[in-house]
């Protein structure tokens, strides 16, 4: 019996030992900001001009370092779902600058195939990507953790002398988070953003966690093309002159939007409580497109344009204020909120069963 007891004790010790190893393994892998391994090619300030599947790493910087990337001939950093494109995990307060300039000015493309991550637990690192004349394509997430860690993308040469595009691609068929502020270098730079899904499966959501287009016309993005088969969420403010939505899925705005929105497909625009739209919402085809308001929202421009206008507008709780004309097949109140129509209204109005709403029509409007 004593021998059996010792044997059981040994088994218990072995089980505990294996559990500790498993737990340590889980903890170790959890520090990865996204789904790729860290990059391993250390940044030195030298120009990067060739594809680097091992990605770019900054691990020992405690100051400012400017690195030039020349994508002449099109180059790729990292590997999709495998190795980060850029990993910043400095022991100090790193200020990493990546200046992307095509040496022959031909508008070549730099592709970030893996994640861009800041993993410094000190929460005081910054990464700025400045592209002056090269296209940038992002195939995975951008994650910077908590604290004052930050990632910024600036596009354009500041004088409007170059044509380039920022493309965010969801073809990896996984949810992607873009935790980066995205700005035009100046008002002269006509910068387009494209959200694409070549497979058009619509299974993954692209979430932009931070401001797009800055806080004024100087840094505003020119156009934003939300492509077919994409599902896009914007968690912060959006300042884009023209937002073109050709997806039949949902495009969500949870922060204020400044710019005109056009629905060229029968998609859904979802607006979060407290978010306002400064601009018009148009539809390319009559009776297509749905606008859903979760709570209190003001839309400054006209809503609905072609034919009967939008297919539907759904107003929730709170107060939905339309400052200009509204054209829709059906405006429905789905909550006990208020609707304020300060322009002419064309369409049917429905108060859902079991709900009550106050509808105010401005003097002289129909």
C-alpha cells in the first residue's frame, strides 16, 4: 500500500508539473497582440528595399529613429497569419518612424502582410508610418496595447503631388482591428482609403478603433470606398469628404461622421447612440439602403435621393433629428423615442406596435 501511495503521489506531482507548463505556455502566448509571431529583423536606421518575410523589429530603442522604406518593385513585410510585419517591443521609450518613399516615384506598393504590433508593457512607445508616394496595403491587424502607445499613419507629400491609396483587406477571413489614427498629410493630398474583400464572403469585420481623417479639413481623407462583401465598424470619428458604400452588409459608425455618404448597394448604415452625421446620405438606386439609428442622432444633410429614396430608416430610443429633407419608403420608430423633421418628408411613417413616439414636423414643411 505504501508503494501504491508513493506511485499516486508521483502521478499527482507529474500532473501538477504538466499543468504548470501548460499554464505558462498559455500566459506566454497571450502577450502576442494579435495572431502572428514577433518580427525578428532588427531596425537599424538603414533603408529597407526588399521583401522581408521575417518582419521589422525594434527591441532596444530609447530615442527617435527614422527608417526609410523604398518599395520600388513592390515589397512585402512579414507573413500573413504567421509573422508580424512590424513589432515594437522596446526596453525604453521608442519613437519609431517609418518613412515610405518610392525611389523612382512610380507609386509602387508596400504590403504589410502580418500584424503591426506594439508590445511594450511600458505603454510609452509610438510608431508613425509616413508614406509620401507609395501605396500601402494592410492584410492584418494593427494593435498597440494600452497606455500612451500609439500608431499613426500619415499619407501624402503635403503638396498634393502624388496619387496613392491606403488599402485594408479582409480576405484573410478573420476579424481585424485597425488601432491607428489615419490622416492625410495636408488638405492638398487627395487620399483614398479602400476596404476590400476579394472573396466577398462577408464573414469578417474590419474595425477601425481610432480617428480617421483627423479633426479638421487639413487632415481629412478625400474618399473612402467600402467595398463589396465587407463589414466595417468605425469606433471613433470619421472625417472623409466622400464615403462610398458598395457593400450589402452593415457599415457601423459609433463616432461623429463628417462627410457625404452614398449607398450604391442595398446595404445598412448603423449609427451609434450620440453619434451625429454632418453631411448627406444618398442612394444610387431607388428603394435601396437602410439607415438604422440606435439612439440620439442628428443628420444635417438630406437623406435619400434617387427615386423613393432609402428603403428604410429605423429610429430607436432617444431623439432622431433630420435637419434637411428625408426620402424613404418607410420610416419606423422601433423605440419610445422622438423624431424631429426639420425638412420635407416623403414616405410612410410607422410606429412599431407597443411603442410610442413624438414626431415633430417643422413649420412650413410637409
